[in-house]
C-alpha cells in the first residue's frame, strides 16, 4: 500500500539565514524531539566559495511503537539516511530522508524544503511531504501505516513551539542578524558558513511561526495560516488530501479543464462529500467540471436574467444570516405554485433559477468569510411549509423537483450547513418520504423539523437565527423582502414551456384517484397494517359540494368495498356496517374547494378504513394515501412525531364499539 502525505506551507517570520542557524541549534541532541537519539555526519563538503554545502547523516530514531511490536520485529531503533543540500547563494535548503532499516519491506521518502518567502525576503517558508510504501511487513502493514501517520502528525504539531525556543538560543550566542551570502564579501560568507554548520539536524519537522500576511507560494502548496483562516481546521491527513487533489486539478488545467481551476473551498467540499477519498472526490469533481463547462454555469451570475414571473411569484430569496454567520436563504414552499411556475418557465427554467441561487450562495460564502474571523463554508436554508397541500405533490412537479435535487447534490456538495423546516403540516411526511431518498444521508442529518407553532420557543429558530433577524411573516421583527408567492395566472403560462403525460394531474400518471359520490353514498379504502407504529397519511381535494371524512380501525375481517355498485351509481353499503371497530379520526365535514391533509400513527396491526361520505348533493373528490414504514418515520420525522400539532392521537386510546352504518 502506498500513502502520500503533504503538509501545508509553514511560514517563519525570520530571515532564511537566521532560520538556518536555528535549524542547527537543535543538535547534536534536543530534549524537545526525543524520537531522535543521535545523528552522525557521514559526509560533509563545502564549495570553494562557501555558497554550497552537501551533507549526509545517519540518524537513529526511537519509533513510538508498542513494546510488543518492537519485540516481534526484533528492533528497538530504526535508522534513516538524510541528505541535505544547502544553497546559501539562492537561499534554499533541500532535505531528503530515506529509511535504512527494513528498506526491502517498507519504503519511506521524506522531502523538506526551506526557501525565501516570495513576497517578503525577510521571511522563510518551509514545506514537507512524505511517501510511504508498505510492501510486506510481517502481516502488520496497517499497523505500520498508522504508526507512521501518527509520528508524522506529531512532528508537524511540534513545529510552532520549537522555532521560538531555538531562535532564542541563537540570540543568546550573540547572533542577532545574518546577512545573505554575497560573492563580493568572502570574509562575511565564512562567518555565515560557521554559524549555519554547527551540528546536525534530525528527521523532524521544522518550526512554525505565525504570520498575519497570507500567501500561497505556488500552485502546489498552501500556507498553513491561510488554511486555518479561510478553510477551517484540518487534520494533517485532510491537508494532504487537499493538496493532492489540488495538484491533480492543476495538471488537468492543461487539458480539458483549462481555465477551470476550482477554489480551495470547492476542492474541500468535494473531498468532504467523499469522506476525503481523493480518488472518489476526483471522479465526482471531474464530472461536475464537465457539467459546468457543458452548461456554461460559470456565466450564470453575469448573464442570467430573472423572468418576470419569478420576480412576481417565486417565494424565495436571501435574508441576512444565521447565528453562525452563514448566509440565510428563505423558501416559502407552502406558498409556491409549482405547477404555475413550471407552466411558465419550464423545468429547465426552474433549474436555471436554482443554479443561479446556488452560485449566488457561493459568492455570499466568500464575502461572509472575508468579513468574519473564520471560514464560512455553508449556508442555512429556512423552509416555511405553511400552506403546503396536495397541489405541491403534483407528480410532474415532484419529478422536476427530484431532478433538480440530484443535480444540486452532484455539483454543490456540502454547501448546506443547516435546513430549518417550520410550520410543517400533516401532509409533509408524504413529500418527505418521496424526496428524502434523493438527498445525501449527510445532508439529511442537517434537517430540523418544527411541526407545530412552537418554532419561536426555546429549542426553536431562536437557537439558530438572531432574534432581530426572524422574518416578519414568522412573527419576528425583521422585514422580509422574500415574495409571498401565490398562484401564477394562467395568462402567464407559456405554450410548450412544460408538458406532462396527458396534461392532466388526474391522468394515469397521477398518484391521485378521482371519485364521484351521489347523495348518501360512501367511498372507503381499506388499509391493512402489519407494521405497528407505521404512519397512515392522506391528502384529498373536495372538487364539488361537501363531504364527510373519518378514519376507523377494525378488529375483524372486512368485505372489500363494492366498487361495481359505485360505478353503477347505486348507494353503497359501508364495509363497517355492523362491524366491531374504533373511530380513530373523528368525522369532519370538508367543504367544496377544501384541500385536506392528515396522518395517523397506527399503533396496532390490523385493518384501517378511510371513509368519505356524501351528505347532500352529488360530490367529487380526488385523493391519495400512503403508509410510511415505522423505521423510516422514526428515523426521519422524530421531531414531527413529538409535535402536538403534528399528528393525531394514537388509535389505542379509542374505545371499541359497534360502528353505525351511516
């Protein structure tokens, strides 16, 4: 197995010559680096003009490995060969170290480099990388790899505290300043040679000094302070993976992705989306770059023109920030006319609108990071579901939504920091069941649900959004400029903008069924439940006249509804007539034009019956029902389950009685 480790650039706020003097002060022994027992010079030579030094050392290391492991492999120490090339004329020190012990089984190559900061000649940069190839190590390959990585990370962590210690020692010797090598000053060059060659240096990471000025020396390196400030805290392994992906992208710039160099924050998002697997992140990013090039996504911010119907009826927009400084986007989904927007701008138009929002979000993240004291890597989404009904579950609209979600997940990973769902109605579990399977598991874990009216109480929005920024339509003091939405007038529909099968939500492609009832007739649906604690959901529209609706549970077998009689227009006998049953949802009269959604936790196994009854003149309804499995419900909707306004009482509280026929 081969592993490559790359550290970010470390910047010392000292001149190259002073850093070289401090580098030598650590030896022949250094209590701060106990892993190095001894370094012995085996070769050492200087050029005639004192500008070049070539040194070879054999270093004995006490590896931090378990005692039993050391006994198993028969060694207490390992040896490394270190070759240094110091170039005082060009102010560069290059170090290469390779293992001598177990060289046939394990190959370790560590390379380090000191050089002058490209923007400040009085500062010194340091970079370090290592390549580990465990070929065959007594069946302990994974253990050896973990020990090597642990040692590598520990060495990096020591750097910052060591630089000041050794620089003080240099000052104590009377050396306050060292001038760079100069061909016209041989006497001073000899003094410089004397100061920077007073010992040997071990295989350890050099020190780190803090710097306020951030810079990136070249396309293959990253300044450690830059990472901390603009990318956040990363482990040594994550830093290494980032640099590997960065180098791969830089190489590709010469080919098909020329002029498409993603930012470091973008690379980091794709790495996080693939658990820092460089290969998987590279594949995902490659596909995304091709997609961006094909659809000219980089030009959306400058070229996109918002359609007039979007300006008037799309209920979404950016609204200040959350408590973590994340840009906050509000979507009043319950007020959104999905069908109207699709009929006006089409699915591609809605997708382009979404991509424009995402690109705006990326720019806002950059602005938020620059104006804050830490990296802002994701935005917050607040979704208001007040008004959500069956029209939002129109299958062509859901299909378009799923396509958009898949595209966003593939090309904008790890941009969503938190999703706050407020005023979720009882129909929401249906939509969530359909949509959640298309959302990445890590993203799903960021959803917080508020099913009742307690979203402004303790544990609600105030935990995540500053009180003075709660939008007015949610009872807060802050004026929101997000459009309230509403139905798109059919006069704005564009012919051919969006087509669906048969052009009718009541077609075979629809998830809804249409039923006509005469006076006194009932329509019933029997649901057999074998999964206690699963959730029965329903959603229906009353298209004409009034209808009474109720839900029952039966403890005995029931005859199936007489659909043939219904088709013939005859009055149907209820399947519940004379049966032992419990009423679990009290009857309610639903009026013409109403859209009704609801759900019921089926605490027990058995038969449940949805019943619609026409009390007056002929009526028509369109309905849909679905059962959510208990494990899915509990895993995704736990907060809604506990919301007092979210679901009905459990059926177990209902008494068993003989149900009337009418």
